C-alpha cells in the first residue's frame, strides 16, 4: 500500500469518526463553562432550570482562570462559556486564532478596590502596595479607576481600553503596584494595602460587593457575556440559551440573588416595562 493511499484511508476514517461523534451528541445536551462564583451561580439558579424545562440536559463546568474556558470552548469540550467581556474575548480569539463569538451579555459584578488593612481610601500613603490584575484588559480597568481616584496620572490621549503600567505618567501617591493573576488577588489582601478584584473572584472568595471601598461604573464593553463557537451562534441551543437570559424568570433571579450587579440593557428594558 502506498503512503498516499494509506494517508487517504486514515484521513477518511478520521473524518468518519469525527462525523459519527458529532452525530452521537444529543443536541439537547449542553455543557457550559463558567468562572467559579457568581456566573456559575447564575447558570445554576436561573438558566439551568429554564433550559431543563425545555428538555435540555445542562452540565456546568467551573474554572478558576481566564485561559482554559476559551480553549475548551474552541475544541468542543464546552458549548458555551460565561466569564469574560467583549474586549477580552476579541483579544484572546485574535491572538490564538479561535473562531468564538459573543452570544449575549449577562449581569456583571464590577471590578472594585478592597482592603483588609484600611477602612478608607484616605489612608493611602507613599509606599502603599496596590494589587491589580496582570491581564491587559482588566489591568487597564484598574488603572483608569486609579486615575479617577487621583492616585496616578496616565499619559495624555492614552486609550483607556489598552492602558498599562507603561502609560502611568505620574505616580501621584507614590504607590507600589503589584500585578497578579486575577484569581490570586483575593488572597493578596493579607499582604497588600489595597487590591483590585474582579467581582466574580471577590464573591467566590467570600467578599461582598458592599465591602468594596470603591467600584467602577462598568462601561458597555466590560459587561460580561456568553461566548459560543461562531459556527454555533445560530443553532437552536444558542437561541434557547440567549432566550433564557432574556426571560422574566431570570430577571427575577437576578433581582433576588445578584443585587448590585450591573444589568445588561435587555434586563433594564424588561424591568422598566414591568413597572
């Protein structure tokens, strides 16, 4: 048997196996990844019950980082994931050549500044250590908030979405910045004076949104979202998943269990219409 013929046979068998596996998957079986904490809880308390009433079997997989969920989605281990905003999704998908798309935005906990050593922002002084996310998009959010607080001055005309430590023109309070992985920031509170913590990791670690010394006003491009593979965006499960988030039932779950979260526009409209 020639090498070319053997290669052709193996390719045909691989294609047939992949096709049979795809056909074997029940379209009513959905696996959704989410960062541990509030976004997984939104799925458990609000979305999963709605989909199960429609005959879906929903499996929720929790992650403790911002890397694995997109790779798992792209390779087909997940059908959707919930943990990121559009800025992060676009950057990650471009860098890693992944065909992923936004499906729908979700209620989002803001990034905020916490401290276990200080009761107010006024206690900041020269040499105070400030933990902040080391990933580019969330670090930019923290730096913009630091400028709003008057602790640093960013250089003129800097893009707030892409701001980094290199864009600090003046360190007004002479603070020491400590970039860390977002998931590690709650643990840093024992060592830092202040730390910026994403809402999901804050809540997962037992912190309350009301304990934050200051929280950002989330702009639309930082509202978290459900992501799917681009080829799946118009499939029935994706439509039903988006409809579950848009439902009045999920709005009631949001109001009951996720107070203080920034609601996406469709929930704001639904709430206004019900008044």
